[in-house]
C-alpha cells in the first residue's frame, strides 16, 4: 500500500520507526512523498523536517543512521511504519530511543543472548561465560549435554524450583553454544516458525 499524502494539508505523513530486531519503537518523524521515495531507493530512513522545511536523512550529522528492513502503511494509508536497524543511539540526546526506553528486546532471552555475545567479544577474567568460550566448542557442547541430563532427572521429581533451575541452566548453555556457532536465537526461532507453517494444519 502507498501512503496518502493528500490527507494532510502540509503533505506530511506521521512515520513511526521501530527496531526490526527488538521491536522497540525508536522515534516518530514525518515523511513527504519525496522523502519516502528517497528512503526506498537508498535504504536509509529520510524524513522531512517541518521546522527546517527540508529533507534530512537520519544520521547526517550523528552518523547514527537507520537502515530500512520493511515499510508498511496502516489501514487508512495515513501513517507509515518503518522497521529498521539503527547503527547507534536514535535520539538527539544520545538515548537509544526518543521515548526513554532502552532498546533491548522485550523477551529476556534476546537480552541474555546479547550479554553472552558481549562476553565472547569482550571477555572478562572473572566471567563464567568468557571461561566457557575459552574452553572451546567441545566443552560447551558437553555442558549442554550435561545440563540436558540434569533437566531430565529433575523432571522426574516434584520439585518445581529445581526443575525451573535446571531448565534455565539448559537454556543458558544452549545460548552459549548458539553464539559459539556464530548463529542467532532469531534464526533458531525462524526455523521453528518455518516448520510450523509448513505443516498442513499448523496444529503442531
């Protein structure tokens, strides 16, 4: 669908920018017909500044640009939604979003994955996670197997706390393995989604 710029006297359509990975709303701007065309052709989010009466591409001065992933319009074609990947803080104040929220994923597993990835790239001497990466792939894979066995054992008892603890240990070590293999949690989830959608009745 295309935005209906004629709905507004100034020809500017409100445009919401959402992080394509975390789902957080990053900012609100305004787009003209021309700025939308430029955004689509360059892959960088370009707005129209009402105060300066001029086009501006996010990141022109700060270098914190927004790389477009998807563009949508709402049901009335009078609001634009852009899913993008930011190269840095979005707000002019230096904040990650213009609404004061941290730009992290609402699902903590993604936040944990980010922390684990940082431990691999920036190891700390006292970090258990960094120690796992230092021990190598075979040890990490072995830990996943050990934690899986411990979860199975815990599942045979009626101690809910112990079961949750072992399940958490397994998820954590699995994420370490995912990062070690240079994969991502989103890729694993996408594989599950594709499997689900490929089933005739989507019931399993």
